[in-house]
C-alpha cells in the first residue's frame, strides 16, 4: 500500500484531502498539522519520513495571511520558503515524490492574457515573494517535485472569500466588493481531487503547473453569484481597488492558463459556477469550519 503524507492538515486543502481519502482506500494517509510536525525543523521532518516512509508528500502548509505577511515577513518566509526547502530536501533524500502548492500571486498581474507556467514572475507582495522562494527551493532541492500554482482558493472549511461573503450578506443590507481584480476561483475540493489524480497517474511528470476552475471573473462577479445562489437580498456594489486599500498589493489580473496540467495528466476542469454551487450546497448540509 502506497503511503501519502499530508502537511498543513488543518487548512482548507488539507481538510478537503482528508474528506477525499476515503475514496482512495488503496493509499495509507498520514495527516499532520503544524503542531504535529513543525516543518521548519529539519531533523523532526526527517524523523517523520524515516518513521512513516511516505511514497508521496503533499505540502498544503502555508502562511496565507496576505496582508499580515507585510509585517510578519520572517514568519511568512519561514513557512512559505525555508520550510519548503526542508520538506523538498528530505523528500528527495527519501525517494518520496513531492507535491507543493503555490499561488497566482507569483505573477505581477500586469498581463492581459492568461499566464502560462513559463511567463516571468514578479510578485508584488511579501506573500507572493515568499511563495516564489518556496518554488525555487523545491525545484533546487528536488528536481522531481510537482508544483501547482492555484488561485482564489475557497472551501467549506476555514476562512475564505465565499464564507466571508455569506456572512456579510446575512448581516448587512449592502456591501462593496472590488471589481477590477480579475482571476479564477478554485474550489479546494477540486484541487484535492486533481492532486490525487496526479498521484495515481501511471507516469510522474515533474514541473510547474497552473490549476484553478474554469472562468475569468472579478471578485465583484464572484460575490454576485454567491448572492444569487443563496437568494440573498443584500445589494453588492462594485468598487475599484483604489477604494479598498490593503497593506499588500494584489495582482490586478492573475488568470492562469491550465492547458499544461490538463494535457499532461488528463485533468478535466470544472466551471467555477458549478463548483461554487457544490460548495454552497455542502455548506448548507453541514456545519463545517
């Protein structure tokens, strides 16, 4: 039985993978939170690898507080860059295939067509810079690593845009949402299934890959659809980024081209509206956090 070690087990993607594990009974999973295995301690990481002997490691651990990263630079660097270097080095040493999750924030956002994996990177924020440094460390330490850049991740778990909008639309008669940042949402459950599909593929194809749901929208359009699907009476107003200043600068356009991951692994992408409806239905039928 192949073994899969999942770090960041308490995050959105980690919990979606935990839910998905029952469908992949051919694998033995070990889900570890930051408390279980501090991924910045080299010897502790090596100890877990020696004990569990994983065939695959999926690194879902990340510092994702984009604005706080501007003031907590060292912590963001430790989790998003240095720890990735440690995990990838130990995985390579243990002959364990390493899957790492990165972000669209490595791109500058000044393009006008979907980004391909070979486009130049120029992150605008500390978060984006540390995630790019993590990619570089992973590729350097483990040339067989698979790195997946994703965007606008949401889930029935954790804190995310969808759950924030649902709460605000319930509590307020009107809200304002940025309309000039364009990207593609990603339902974490779809990303989890994509990762398991890659792990189950006959051949291992290392490298950088973009993944999100299909569609090119603004945060404002995303919010409108959330309101529509929940029959909310809350009025959503569009505002420019300049009207909602934040400590971290966001890319204005971060749509990614997903042809590479689809062609290499036979991935079929779901439309963002389809996945959003599924997530909202799952939220309505459960009480997850």
